[in-house]
């Protein structure tokens, strides 16, 4: 019984390691066009927070948005997608 429990714990630990590696290999991407704008801007970052910062800076500079309305932030969050990161590897 102890061997089975130890094996189950090892399998769980391996699964968590694989999940963490896989998550690290994923990046976030946002296309301005996916938020309804006629714009080819694409932001890519490791986290949603970084994407939001990039999107806010872009909105201010290119679309002259001094303030970002809550509904735009909601639309941006909904438009963020995960993609395979090109700079990480197992």
C-alpha cells in the first residue's frame, strides 16, 4: 500500500511539473482587431497584466484614448488568447 501511495505521489508530482513547463511555454497575445478596431497592432507577453499594459499604452498613443473604459478592458480581456511561446523550450 505504501508503494502504491508513493507511486501516486510521484505521478502527481510529475504531472504538476509537466503542467508548469507547459504553462511556461504559453504566451498571451492580443490583436487590436479582435477588440473591434480597424488596426493591425498585436501585443504578445507572458502575462495578462503585461498585455493589459501594452494595450493601454497602444490605446493612448494610437487611438487617442485618454482613459480606458471598463467595457473596453472587458473586451480586451476576452480577446486575449494563449499561443505557443517561441522562445521557451522544455
